[in-house]
């Protein structure tokens, strides 16, 4: 940032400052006029004669009067000729104005003669000032804390604060925004309205001037037009809003309000004492004291104390300060884990300083909501949080976390994080609270610069606060119940003498007394014993003696067992007695009220009034609440959940009807049938697992039982519901949990669940995206003998009249992981089988969850060229990748961060990488003909390099004992190396007649397998260095990869011939033949004029015909081309087929006989790319890579005209005009579409390389050589 200052000559000089060293400064706001002083003018000393120089002088003198040495003026402190600097300046402008100590608004069109504060003459010129109509001045008005207005003669008119009413009326901007309220409080629509009446000289600036108002950054593109600029701005805002929406688990501000309401409101006198303690004041005032820990026993008012501290900080802190907080609650699974704490704190941080979203945005753009929810969410969030704490632009911040003892999941991680980060920034202060738990104390002992405030060590203050609370509650009771003085005094004395300095005890007695008739109050007082446990026991005794004892105990048992607080409507699905009053909200609330004061009800959510209440019931009163044990309650929740789902779930439960409607387009119906089922849908399996050993549960898991019956009738409806609840991945995990159960006596259920997992995993991504595709794409493309498909065949929409031919059974492929933007070159599976890593030509490494198929972390970026090889370390904590950028890089599996340094030493592309069995070394092979070793921990190169290959190294691997390395090379040899000596073990393994592409050791280390571009697989004895068996032959193209099975009995090989083949390692025989159709990719397909036949051309050089009705291949294949067939077409009468080929020829074929019609049409000098018949069938047109179009006589084969020249590149497509047939059915972005309506999502294996449609029949040609047919019914397409 450049700033101006007065130099010793009475003139101005420029100084440059960086973020951490910027001094206090004043800033000028004005409207640009004719002669403004530029940076170049100042540097050359030529600006003094310009009219704008007077504004600079005014700003300098006013700053001097205000005691400020430095000042900033936009005309001359930015180099506008430097586009990078201009972009950075415009993106930083709002922040620069906000950071300023004073902002001076110079109104050149308001004259001093009209400025007289004592009368109203000044107001009209002020209101009409051009300054209020300009776009850039909007942020200059809102951003600074201090804004002062001056007339042309430099006379002060007033300030933003003194002129607030007038400014509000002139601009329409809310007063709170003028006062410095966080702009995130105002909707996007409202903020856009502030710029609407304003103008800018350059049209794009109307959008760019809002960057600070929305706190987003984006590159400037002058010349794009205002519409495009606003479009880009809105896209950035939408990305911000989506990221914030996904980050939000719960709004801590709402949690605070709920807690205060549940506890009867926040009483000032109950917390003010803490503000006067030396511990609090030292924490607040001493820059070195950054962590305040407030600890105390249950019910001592810690939570309300923190609520009070939050309120006081909000009143006293600067408008630019940030306050973020979080309330842990053990009884609510949404907010009882460490990840939730970081999400809540981040949510409020970003809400108040939106620019911090940049720390989250990049990862979120790749991973979406899963960034915050998957198994590595804690790692990702803690890294994001750390980077925010280290951000120099982070404003002074207060972070408050309540009830660390109620952080049930990963509390130790959270405590360690707080300890480590509490001293990372002097601008950040922490307040935390917890019970007096030794494990918390032990971890917090390691924190430096901390203050400890123990409530038990402040008995007088706590006692006084409780007394104030007692008086307040007694007064409330007296007013509500109409107590006389005697009763009021008796209540007061009883509460004071028995409260034991415990707020919760007072609150519980107050709730009980509210339900006691006034005339019974004195008699009942003695029944409220001192101490929480005694009071809880008394409350429970009352429930047990009531007429509704069984119902209340059942409710308490359910609420103490569920995994998160449930809503009133959800209770009706789980508690049978409440079904009849499901639509009677008041009665449901009244029933919850029968449970004494154990439960609270807020916003229709039922939860325990305090964690200590749940602890009492489950640990000290379990015989009354859980007489048959907690297993019984789990079974009740499980069985009631399944019953509720069976009674409610149905086909297209929201009535969406449209098969391609996306989840983002779904609107929740007013009477949402899933409201009562949410908990049941998400947790029924978990409750089943908790009671699986019970006799009745074992019965439920029989083939004749409850579970099998439910799945056979409602499995697809359940998946649809999970999609609508945005929880399909959770459903996949639930099915996997079911599959892990033992079903020795339930073969039918076992088979169904196994099939259901395959079904859910394979179609997860589309069911997440479009709920109703569970009945369309998921079923249609499931194998014919899939149990789920056979069971729910009736659910396939009737408008899908002809389905594609699919596999008979599920094959070995579990799922397709999509995300890379270019070819995948290498994959590896972690040792525990839970993760997959992939490398790609898109320069990235990606990590996938094998259970759900989801991306675990954003792509690992760092390589500057394609990634050629990836591998896991043996312990699964590291990934190594080798790239054509000549480097080997390591990545932390938990965080996705690259571990520096990158391994640099190869002088050419890295082809292969591998870890040693102990994980201590990494080996890499390269085009530079060497094999290199590296220390996996330090990144140091281990010498010597293994040299001996005379051509590029393609593959490397360690022996199982880690003593040898094997390498394969383009020099056609396989070589072995001794790890200790670095010497090559002779002899080299020779025999391949082309490049070796892949090598691997057998599990026992006694054999090596190699694959080669000579189409063979060879097996070698590691001791003798000899070939064990004859070459394993069968592949018709180069072998790309080889590996042994875990037991060493089989070898698997993958080839460029599109097949994977298995071999018996003992005898070398191929296991199972490969399947054949076209033997290479299909390049072109076309329908016959009557729609009864399809013709296809392929890279396998053949043309084939297919019967549309049966899908059968019509023989013979049309053979003759000597290179790949690129284009095919039928003549209009259906009697001839024409084909074009990369062999430069066009051929005609007789459809009836399959015979070639001579002569071949020759003349193109390069491959033919497209062919077509004229509408009358008399002519053929062809286009070619030789940049020409040629016209031929269809009867004689003679060329009719000279070549049509003019194209500057190869011709890709040709056609004659024909208005008779315009099919609306086509493929677009992985969807089969009718016009613009999405009908059917196509899995990766069914996405075509070419397509042809006739009416409502479509033929799809695939890279595998297969063809698929689909026929769709005319008319409306609904799922039911």
C-alpha cells in the first residue's frame, strides 16, 4: 500500500508499506473531475498545476490537524497502468477504507457560502451532491468508522454519525449499516439495491465497486460489459453462500438464544460478578493472556456465565472486532463433537469477515459439503482454522467455547488444538468452560499464557449471583401465582438455603413450583431436597406415581437413547402411544411436559434440560427408566422406525413426477411426509446393531423376519427418501453395516443386502443428484439378475419401452469414481482397503473412500505435469506420486498436504514409484534410465543410483523382504538390484521382444512377473534369473500392468486390447476367456431408413449390422478397410451402406448380401472422417482430414466434381440438407434427453462415443465395441 506524507520541503512524498507495518492514515473520498493528479505526476513533480492537487493538499493539511502523518488518495497512490496492481487495489479498496483512522469526504459541488450549520441552507446542496450518486463512493461511505464531510472551501459540514438521518434518507442505506454493523446481516438483494441509483464512468465499475460490500475477490475484465461483470460477481456470491450453507451445521447464535430461553432468560446480576474478577480483567487487558478457562461443577451456571460474557463483549468491543462462539451439548449429536465446534466457530468468523472464506473456498470447490463431513473433516477444518488464525488480515477476534466436557467425540483433539493455537496470534483471545474433569485439566496445563477461573474458588461471588437469581425467580413465581408475602418469603428462604450455589437446582425447583397450586405451595416446599441428584430423584418419583408413569418413562428412555435430539413429529414415529395425536401439536407438547422438568422443548425439538439430567437417568435411575436394559429401548426404536417407514414411504413420495429433476430443484412440500421419518430413515440400522443379540432381533433378521420383508418392499423408496434428505452416502454406510452382520440362517436376507450394497454403491452419485433416477437409471442399468432389479422391476417407468442389454450378474467392478478431468494413469488401494488413490494426466492426485465412492479430500495439487504413478505407504499414512515433471512428491493422507521437499534428482520423466515394505524408503524409475532411492522421512536421495538400463525405466517394485528392487525398461529387460550394495544382480532377465511396461514380485519373493508391449506376460525365477514358464500369450495388444494375487496363485494383467486377463501362475493357463463384440471402439452408428437395422463402424476396421428388434449381430461383418472405420450411413432406400475410413477410402456395401460394391471411392489424400448419402440416394459426399469435401456418384463410384476446397483444417462432418427427420432424442452431458427434458442418466459404461436416433429409438456406440439400444415412449415422461 502506498501512502503520501509531507516531506521536509513542504511537498508530498510516497512511501510503501506492507500489511503488518501499515501506520495510521487518513483517506480521501471525492468524485473524480477533469484534472486529477496521477502517480506518474507525483513521481515526475508535474501535478502541482492540476486542479486536483488542491484536494490532495486539503487531505494532507486536515490529516496533519488530526495528528496523522500519512494519508491516501486514490488518484495518485495506485499505478493504474499496471493491471495487476489495479486489480489488487480494487479488490483491497474496501479494506483500505475500513482500516483508515479518518475518512475525509471532499464535496466539490457544495460551496462554503451555503454551509452554515446554524441554519438549514446547507442541507439542500448536501442532499443534491454528486458524491451520493457515484458507484465507488458507496463503499467509501460504509467502510470507514470515521467519515467527515467537507465543502469545497474545506469547511467541515459534519460526520457520518451527526448526519446519519440525512444520509439514510438520501441513500436509503439502513442506519445500522452506516453505524458499522456487519454487512452479512443484510441480504444480497438489499445490498444490491444500494448501488442501483448510482452511476460509474466505466460500466463494469458498477459491479466492481460492490466487491468490498460483499467481501469477495475476483479478477477485473474491463471490456466484458456490465451484465457479464454482474454475472461473475453473482457467481462469486453464490459460491460464497453455498460454501457458507454447507459449512453451517448449526448457527451458534440460535443455539445461544435457545439455551437462554430454555433456562428462563439471562439475568444481568447472575454474571456481572465475573467481569470484576482479576482473572477476567487480566485476560481482557493483558495482550499476553490469551486463554481464559472457566471451570466448575454441574449446574453452577457456566453456560449462562459465558452467555453473559458474550453479551458484554458485543457491547464493548470495536465494531471491527470479531466474536465467535460455540455451545457443546452432549445430548445433541449435531453439536457434541470436535468437528462441529470448528464448523460453528468458522461459520461465525466468516459471517463477520467474509474474506476469510478464501481459506475454505478452494477445498470446498473440489470436495463440496463432504469437506466438512467425511472421515477427514477434522483434519481439513483444523488446517483451515489454523490458516485463518495466521492470516494477517484477521481482525481482533474473541473465540468462546462452552462445555468442553460435553464434546463427546474427539474432545482430546479439540483440547490439543486449543492448547496449540491459543498462542498463535496476539489478535486472538479464547474463553473456554468445562466441568472439573482431570483429563481436561491435564491437557490444558500445557497451554501458555492462560488464566484459570474456578467457580468453587469464588464461592462468595457465585453465591451472591445465585441469590440474585433466586430473588428473580421468586419474584416471577409470586407474580405468576399471586403469592402473599408469607408464601413468597417462605419460597425465597427455601431456595436460598438449599440451592448450594447451583443455578440449575433453582431453575428445576422453579419449574416444578409453577405446576403446584398456590394453596399447596408451603406444604410442597419441603419436598424439594437440596442437591441435584436428590431433586432429580424426587422428580422421578413424582413421574412414577403419576397416572402417565408408563408413557413418561417410555419417553425418557427413548430420549436418553437416541443419537440426537428428536423433534415432536419424530417422537410419533418412535413412540406408539403418540401416533394417534401426531397431528395435534398442543397435545404432543403437553405429553412432553408430563416428564417433569427433565426435558425441554424448543422449536419442536425435545432434549434434556441439562446433561446432568441424562446422566442421572441412565446411570443412577436406569432400573426405573430402563428396566429391561438399553437393548430393549434400541429394539423398540428400531422396530418402530421400520414400521413407520413401511407405513409412509412410497414411490415418488414428494410427487415430483419428472424423472430428471435435480435435488437442488426439489421443494419441500408444505405437509412433508418425511418430517416425522427423518430420524427413523437415518438411524434404524444403528439401533438394530445395538440390539442384534436379542432373541426378537435374531428373529427379525431371519428370512421370514421384519428386516427382509421391509427391504423387499421398501428398499428403493428408502433410497429415494435418503436422497431427498441429502443422506445417500449415509445410507450406503448403513447398508455396509448390515452386510457385516452374520446371516448364517438367513441366506435370502444375506443375498439381498449384498445385492443392495452393490446397487447403492454403483448408483450413489446419480441418486444423490436426481432422486427419481433410483427408479430409472439405477434399475435400468443394474444387471438382469440383480435381486434389487428383479424385486422392483415394476418400478421402471413404462415409457422406457426397450431397455439396453446389460450384464447378467454384477461383475467385479464395484463402482466408477469420477472426478479427474483427463486420463487416469495409476491407482493404488490402501492396505486396509478403505481408500483408493489415483493419479492422472490432469496433474492431480485424488483420494477416494472405497465405501461410498466419494472424494475424501480436494485434489492434491503440486505437480506441474501429468502424474504417472502413485502408491500408498505400508501404514497408509503417506502417498507417493511420480510425475512427468521429473519429481517425486509425498502427500499426507489425513490432510492432503504435500510434504516438502519434493524429490528432485531425476533428469527426465518419472514413470514409476513404490514404497519399501517397511515404509522407510521410496524407489522411483525414470526416463533418465536410472532407478533412484529416497529416504521417505527426510526426502534425501540415497546413493548410489541404480544404473544399468540403456533405455527409460518404466516400472519398479520392492521385494517383500525389502532386500531387492526389480525394474523393467524400454530396453526390453528386467533387472534386479541389491538394496544394501546398490549392485545389479546378474543376469538381467531377457526375453521380451518389446518394451517392458510393468514388473512385480510374487508374495513369497521367489518369482517376478513382467508385462510387455510384445503382448506377453512372462514369469521369472528370482534365484536363477530364468524364465519359469513359456510366455503367457493371449493379449492382442501391449500389456500395460501386471500383478500377483495375495496368495501368489494367480497373475492378473491389463492390456491396451481393452481386456483384463487372469492366469494360473503354476501352469500359465489363461482363466476364463475375454468377451468379444467389435474388438475395438465404435466410432459411428446409423439407423436404416425403416429403423429396423443399425450399422456401426469401428476402430477394429469392420462395419457391422445389427437387428434393432433383437439386438443381434447380423452376419457377415463387412470387412475390407485397412484402417479404422470413421463414419457409416445407410442409403435412403436402405439397400446400400457407405463407410469412410482412415485408410483414405470410401466403400459401398450391399445390405442384402454384405458384399463390397466396387470400385472403392478413392481420391482423398488423408483419412476420411465423415460420409453421407444425398436424400435421393444418387450421390455420396465425404469429408476428410485432407481439408477437402468430395462428391461421388452412388451407382458408379465415380467422383462427380473436383474436390471442394476451402477448409483450413480437416473436415469433421458432412451432410446433405434433409428436413424429413429431426429426432429429439439425444445424449447430453451423460443424460438421455428428449428435447430439453432429462430422462435417463447414463453410467460411464453406457456413455456413447457416437449415437443415432430414429423416432424414439436411440442407438449408442461405445468405446468397448458394444452397441446399446433404448426405446422411449412418445408423450409425457413421469416416474409413475
